[in-house]
């Protein structure tokens, strides 16, 4: 009874004048229904809401409409293809850190990315990186490999620092209830290498006393622009901070020699010591040299700010590779390098400003406590340092290349 009644209602509405024509097209009614009746299929008795959903997804289903859609015109296809191509080009331009195709630009891009991935991450990510580079740990201290470009302390404009990561690093290494690790000394932002942390304030104070009283043996490796002559010796020249007034005014550390040469007789005369100067003593040894560069080991006896950089630049006239601050005295400008050195490094002078400072804290030796043996910490060279050594044909001494 239900099927004949539904069929009569359907024919009544379809025979009405308003549905006989749709936009000037004639509609064939009843073909689909008669086919269902002849085949014995049941009429769709689902709720109206479900039928509406089906009709929206397939508007021509079950209506008896036999309308063919005309294919898009060639002009419309060309326009759509052009719009897709423009969108694809815009997305490629917005992609960050796209590697340039030019070799010099690609080399500059690689150097520019040094340290950036750690400067912009949360402290927990930096702590994971520091944990992977742990050199030594015991009940009192932890020695880490400080990465390039990360300052030790926070401050204005500093997004991330070693100090910010110390609480997370302590929890990763010793549990969630561990207190933050303590700093015992500091390294410059651009300096890499061995750095000592303490597990409590008492140990930190003791280690800090070792550094202050020069009981810690410190060895640094640098790549110098120029070969020191002589190849080994001691630099004993006080250092002081001075304002540079020419060009862009700024402050720099500089040497304050205790002796000067007389202009008239050429004799060596003792100069009056500046009361603002600090005693600074550095031992140096050339480990290898080739062309215009050298691998130099330095052992600072004292701990004056920027001591190694100042003694190399103004004491030996061989500034550290990538030291743009102390390569010039009266201006702030990228380091000036020879054509041969630039060619080996894969750069030109315009891209020399991206060279990182090649100053690495290679070794720290802490004195033993209460009859215990001394602690010797050796830190491997960072990848950019070893890459520059290879490009400049400099070799690490045998026995030291394994560390």
C-alpha cells in the first residue's frame, strides 16, 4: 500500500506546471520510478535529512535529470594553470633558508646559519644539545661543550643563553627534583669548547677560586691570519679598555706596553704603567702553518677580557680568523683577507663578514682535591673549525686529532 501511495503523490507534484519546466528544459518524470518498480527495488524511505545529504553531494541522483556538463574552455584551462604556477612560485619564495646555487653565496649561507638554530629554540631544546655534548661528569661537576653563538649570560636582545638552559639540563641528567647547575667561569659568545658547571654553590665557589688564582691549565686553539714570528714564545703585555673616537665611537680592549722605542736614538725605554691596565701573560706555540694562516695553541696565564684576541691581533699582528672586532683598530668592519685565503675558504671579501670566530677552548685541567688526581678535559673541535683547517691545508698534530 505504501508504494502506490508514494507513486501517486510523486506524479501529482511532478505534473504541476511549476515543475514541468526548469530553466526552459523539459523534465522526464517517472522513468526512474518505473525502473525501480519493474526491477522490484524498494522505494527510498530514508528520513528526509539523509536524502538531502545525498542530493547535495550528488544533485542529479534520483531526479531523472539527464543534463550533460560542457567541458571548460581552453582559455579557462590556461588561466587556471597560470594561477597555479604563480601560486607555486610565491610559495617557493616564502620558503625559509633556501640554499643558494652560487658556490660563494652557498658558503656564506652555511656560515650565517651557525648557531642560529640554537639561538631561537626553547631552553629545553638547548639543554638537550648540551646534554649530548657532555665531556665529563661526577658527583660535583659537569663539563659541557659550549656551542658557537650562544652567550653564557642573558641580557637585552638575548633570546637564549647557557644560564637559561641550566635548570632543564640538571633535570635531564639527575631527575626532576635536581637543583639547577651553577656556572664556574665564562666564555665569550663566539668562543666554543670546554666549560665547567657545578652541581651546587659550594663546588662552584671552589672551582671559581681555581680559575681566579690561575690554578686551572687552559689551552686554546685558534686559526690565525698570518704566521707568528717567532713560532713560540710568551706575550707579556698589559691590556686595558680604551674608547675609539674615530669613525663610529666604540670601546675596545687594547695593549698597554710597558716599554717603548725612542724615536731619536731607537733605544728601548720603559713607559709609565697605566693605572687602568691589567697584567696579561699568554704563551703561544704554532702547531702548523701553510700559506698565510696558522694553527696556534695559546695558554693564558692570566684571565683578562679578550686576552687571547688582543694579544694575537695587537701583540703578534696575527688576528684570529673571523675576529672582525680586533682586525681593525679605528673602525668596525669585516676582517680583511688576502685573495688566496678567500679563495681557499670559498668566499669573497663581501662575504667575509660571515666568517665565525675560530677560537676554541681545547683543554681544561682542574687540580685534584684531597689527594685525588687532576681532572683533564679535552674538547673536540667544532665542524666549522675542522672544515676551515681542511680548506686552509692545516693539520692537527698527531695524537691530538683523536680527541
